[in-house]
C-alpha cells in the first residue's frame, strides 16, 4: 500500500506547566524591525466582500472596504494583520517554553461516534428532575419490507402492508399491538407491530414513537415502551451532554448526511418536555463497568459527547490558561493574559504592527498577486479522531505501538478506554488518563503543488487570490518584495529579549533557519514564510531643553540569535518544534488520510478501526498518528518521512 504524511503533527506537552522565574537586572524597551518573505503562496482573507452567493470568494486582506465594489478582483496593497503574526509567534513561544495553552477552546465539544448500539430508554421530566427508564423497543414498518409485509391496522382501519408515518409525529404517544414475532424471527431483534392507534384503546400497549432520521435501507421506526425500572436520576451535566449531541446533529460541518433533517422535529419535542414536563424516547450507553455516567442520544448508533472538556484535561497537568498572576508561565509573562472569569489580567509587553509591502522598482502590484485559484475544501479539526488527537493508553516513549489492538486498549476517548468483551464493552482500562496529543503544527515541506490542492468551484470550497512567493530568499540581493513589520517591546530582560528574537528567527542547530506558518491554507503548505531580524533598536531617554527626549539606538549584539536549542535548552518539545519548522523534502505526499485508490478522509478512519475478525460494530483502532521523533533533527528528510509515514488502507474483506 502507498504511504503519505499527515499535514500536521503534534509537539509533545510537558508533564507540567513551566512557571516563569523572577528575573532581575537591566531591562530593555524598543522595537525589532523585521522582514517577512513568503516561501510558498500566502493568503489572508478580506471578508468585507464575499463576491458570489453560492460560492465563497475572497480577496487578500487590506485596509480597503471592498464590500460595495463590483467586479471579480480588487488589487489593493496587501496587509498581514499584526495579530496574525503575533498569534503564530505566541503559539511557537508557548510550545518551546512549555507554557500553558492560552487559546485552548473551553467550549469545544469533545465527542466520538461509536458504532455499538445503545439501549432504548425513556427520558422523563418531572418538575425539572430528569429520570431515565429502561424501555422495550418495538419495530413499526413505514415502507415495503419483505420480512414484515402483513396488513397493518391504523386507528381501526386496514392501512396496508405498512404504516403512513406522515400521520404520526416524533415522540408522539400511541397505543399499539405487537405481532408477537421478532423481526426476521431472530430472538435478539425487537418484535414487530401490527396495529397503531393515536387514541387510548383497551388491550393495546402504550408507547412513544421515535422516527429518527432516514438512511437508504431504513424501513422501520421505533416505539418505546416504558419499563417500571427506573435506571437513574440524570444529572444536569448529562442533560447538557445530551443537548450538545443534538447541537452536533445541527452542525453541517460535522453532519452532512443527505436528507438528514438534524433531528429538528425531535429537538422541538425535547424543548417542550424540558419546559413543561413529559417523556421522550432516547438511546443511552454507560461507561464500561459503571452506571453513573450516561451518554444519551436520539439515535441507536450515535455520537457520544464526553464529560471531560479540553479545559478539564489541561487542568490535570496545570497546562490550562494561566489565571493567577503570581504563577505565570513564560508566555503569559511576556504576551499577557486574561483570566477565565475576567477577574485577573496582565497586559503584554510586546506588540506587533501590521505589515506593509515594500516592492522593488519595476515590480507592479499585479506582479505580486497570483491568479485566482479555487482550493479544495478545508474542514474543521476532527477531535472525534482520537487515534490522532489523544495519546494511546500505552504511549510512553517517542513512538506508539502500531499493531492492531496493541495499544493497551481497543478504543479510547476523552473519558475512558476499554477492550471489547465479546459484543459488549469490557471493563475500563485502569489507570487510563486521557491526554491530548500536544500542540498542533503543520509541516514545512517542498512538495507544494497547485494541481493537487485545487478543484472546480462548489458551495463547499472557496476561491482566493494569494500573494506569490518571493522569488529570492532573504539575504540574497534584491528580492522582488518584502513584508516589513515592527515588534515593539517594553521592559524585557536580556533573557526575554533573546528568547523573543530566537522565536522570530527560528534558528536551527545546523545553521539554517526555520519557517513560520501564516494565514490560510496551512494544511496545503501555503503560508510558509521566513522572518528576518533587520534591526534591534533600543529606546534611549535623555533630558533636553527641560523635557524628555526619546531616541532609538541600534544594538547589533542583541540582534544576534543562537539556535533554539542554545537559547531554550535541549528539551524534547524544543527539538520537535525545530523539526516541524524546518523545510523537508519528503518522498511521500503531504495529504489528509484517504483510502487506497481514492475516496473520502472519513473512510480511512473507518477502515482504521475495522478488524475483519470482529463485528463491524466492535471497532479496534489500528494506526495512530506518529509522534515527531526525539532525534528528528539528526535524521535526513527520507529517514524522518519513514518515521512519520502512514499507509493508505483498503476496505477490509468480510
């Protein structure tokens, strides 16, 4: 099978957050004059003009408001906002210094779609208290089915071989009779329904309809019958998790199933019972070996939203965003912070200006712009792919076990890990603590190719006009253009200033410099840029004519920057940052996972969890995302590629 390299990798997190030590001595205030040279096409979107109704089309960011300008192109002086460079530099600074994750998304929903079916239940709201009851499931036919073709009775009349579900509503209370036969005469399948009445009728069973969403082979809906057995009182946290599942079904970036109505009618009924009380049919699962945590959903096979959040996972190692100004990480000490509840704050001591483009004589504005291109669709991070976003249970060293079922667990997620026990979830793996894989960065590589990342226009992709790469590398004579910007700093110690310059410069231990990733299209290799330190100017104050005069004096010694290892020390996460910022000539394509012969990315992940010796509803994770090797800086690009490569896979034969 052919190999590929995933566009991103994770820089390992430290075991605990670094706390900045108090530094005494001389401090410096001034500015760093910088040049930025794009190595690959670069794009920053100007969102004041989306030029097409059925297709997103953006120009490069500028100070111009082009919202009312006609035409397909607007060539204005391109600007890279200082906030974009500042954010990227801070991310690197955090990773290199072992700082907190200041921009962690505390609202991010952590979830995973699990293919093992849930148990049917009924969720009842009594005076604001939710209770979950066991329920027995029955199957009612709504379109032709060879295995359930007898005449049906609806409201006392013969309805034909199936029920007209347009006469029924989601979560509706009905009365019905069972045929007494299991579907397909298989004892592990529910009994089928012969009669349904929308009014109470003697001799019929009371139940609640769950119609759900369509799929190609679906020809039955469910009727849930309440058991006398109350399973649990459901906590407010579990209700919140259930509501987030419903929100996920509404998110079209995640759920794109054709004809799927995102459980709209179901959600409306849920809102009614939440406000006024009542019963709604659900499916539920519990943690292995536990009855205290419920994963409630409107679907039998569904997404599970987890109790843990990114913030809670980070708190376990103290890597959550800094909140106490007496115990700040190096990054928050330099760049500033705002506490989660906005009750504490510290202003930053560095500020980044917007860039300005300076072109050589004879280089016109249109010469630096690339023609319009339509990129392939870019998607949001798939946190449900826990084989990439979480460290496996047995991950202790620089590499992970790459043997099917050889990770210490068959499946792991943000709450627990387990092995399958037959068709059921076995006990939780003891001692498993979910740990995120690290900080996400994109590879710098030489395989950028427009042909591999463009496609015809559609509603799901966008058209852009990027800036061309600079034809000459920085340091050579007369580059066609440069982006110039300044970094202003205030009261920095010598150590802090050395660190800031080193992260801007990205010196590697082989004498080369690394590259930053700026703007749109980083998964495709766009936005690779070198930052060069032109001058370091220190502010001088003097008393003149009864006032204070300010001037700047160049300091050539401060401008000199050692490698990241020299400035920050030999640490694993420093070496990993150096590896991912260096330009590599990989022999394998940089691409998101797809199956052998082509297909969708999600198919690769489905195949990665399938064991041909196990039922399809009992997945076992095979490959995990390789970790950047500790010795990556000593490896050739070819050797590093072999360590980072994944294989395309095929649909398993069953």
